[in-house]
């Protein structure tokens, strides 16, 4: 079944993972480094800059987390999903262009929040489109293929940008080359989104109501009650909150933490590029393993791997160790994200996919809020983020326990 050739709709959906992954690549690598440069120029210490960046990331995520279920509920109505998607796409790319030309670190952060909100909102709707483009049987495969292509495809604009920064052709300064790399990423994001806008249709939807907004809020409450009654799904989504917290924090704070412990910026960027390359085959392989051993079992294995990654990261202090960490993260991050998305997609009602993915996203975004907050507090209190990295193990352990509970309930219900 999984060897079947991708349809035009599936391929168009996958290409958006390639499009938006370019933004998350610079968000992970060059944007934090660029911000740290702006902050230190303004007289801010390295640990304080880490705290500010983490806090700003948390604010952007918190805002989106509060909006996610509402956006999802509205997007479930006929012809609404793509309209809302386009609005936030413009917001994300527009914010990205705006922070590119900002020279003050405060203005930069303001537009960064706008861009991050647009990017994250698009992802809620994009994830919910998974049920529109493929079947339950192919969902693990398509979701993993999307992440895999995103990892390898995002390397193209990233490598071009890094080449500009390191080689500085045409007499470009480092700052100008970095800004130009941001613009290239925004154009990449826009161009590779066009196939999705053209070919992906909302096949599962609710009929429009006279008062869509009021009806959407009413549906949110009904869906919340459904989640409470479906204990297997409830334990899964709460468990997801905890383990994805650690995953997102490691992704979003990697270069900031590496800079704090003294890793050279060039070494960090090249190591993160290696992470993308390693993640490509590992994400594809995770779908095959899920078919053989089960999706939840593979998610649990990845969680255990992340516990070991946190222990290793706590003692990290050399470039070689950062490279080892980059490979380890690359082996796990694509698989755990892709399988979490596809497993959730198989559990939910298809006509209410956007709303359910809104709740899925709110758990993910609150997690992404909480993780950077932990590092921010540790950076302020201990003047180091090491203890924050170690603390992430607790979140992975809680997530593992809840996933086991979800699996146990599901097996009992099948009997």
C-alpha cells in the first residue's frame, strides 16, 4: 500500500512541508544567532539574550495556542480552510520580510512574533489537510514522507544562505548577507506553497451555518466533552503535550544553548545542517518501522532516545559533542513528529479535522511555550541553561507514562 505512487494532491501537500521547513530551519539556526548579535550590540549579556529569546518564543507560541482551537473550528466549514490558510501565509511571509529589514532588536522581535504566528497558524491548517489528501492506511507514510522531504528540501535555501554569509560575494557584509538569506527563505516558502493552493481541496467539511462564529464556539465545547469521554485519545494528547515539549524545546533552542556553552556559530550551523540530512532517511524509515511494530511503540522508543539525548546535552561542552548530539536528534525528531501527527489523524472524525488538530496544536503549542520557559528561568536563576536541558527528562518520562496508558486503554477497548 505504501509503495503506491504519490498522487498529485499528496505531492502538493508534501511540498508545503518543504516550503515551511525552510523557515523553521533559519528559525532554529541563523535567526537566534542574528538576534544575539543585535542584542549584544545593544549591551545585553549572552545569558540575558538567551532569556529574552526564550521568553519571546514563549509569548508567540502562547498567543497561537489560545487561538488554535478557534481557527480550527472555523476552518472546518466548507471552503474556509484554505481561505484562513492564505491569510496566515501572508502574515507569516510579510512578518518575515519585515524583521529582515529591522535593525533594532525590539522591532526585530515584534515582527518575529508576527512571522511566527503566521507560520504556526498555517501549520494547524496544513496538518488538518492530511485527512483531505490521503487515506488512513497511507497516513503514516505520507506524514513521514512530508517531514522527510521537508528536512532535505529545507537544506537548499539554507545552504544558499549560509554560502552568502560565509563567502560574502559582491562585497556583501555579514549582516546584509544574513538578511538576504532570510529573503530567499521567504520566497522559497511562498513559491513551494503554490501547488498546495492549486491542487489540495477540502474534501471533509461541515456545511456552513448562519452564525459561523457562534456555532464554532459551541462546537469547541462539544469537542472538548468528546475528548474527555475518549480516554485513549485524551491520554494520548496529554502525553503528547509532555513529550513534544522536550522535542520542540531542543529544536528551537539548540543554537541559543550551543552559543551559551561556547560552541562556534559556524560549527553549530553545520551541525544543524547535518541534523536535517540525517533526519531525511530516518523519518522515512520510521514509517516502515511503525508499519511493522506499531505507531505508538515507535513513539515510545523515540521518547526513550530523547531522555538519553537530554542527559548527553547536559554535559555538552565541545564542538564534537554538539555534532554527536545533532546526529542523535536527527535520528529521532522527524519520526516522533510525523508519527504523532499521523496517529492523531487516524483517531479523529475527518469532517472536524481542523478543530481536532486545533486542540492537538494547542497542546503542542503550550508545550512549546513551557519548554523555552524552563530554559529561560534556568538561564536567569543559574546563569546557565544546562539544568533546564536536564529537567526536560521529567517531561519525556511523564509523556511516556501517559502514552503507555493510552495504548493500554485502546487495547482494552478493542477486546
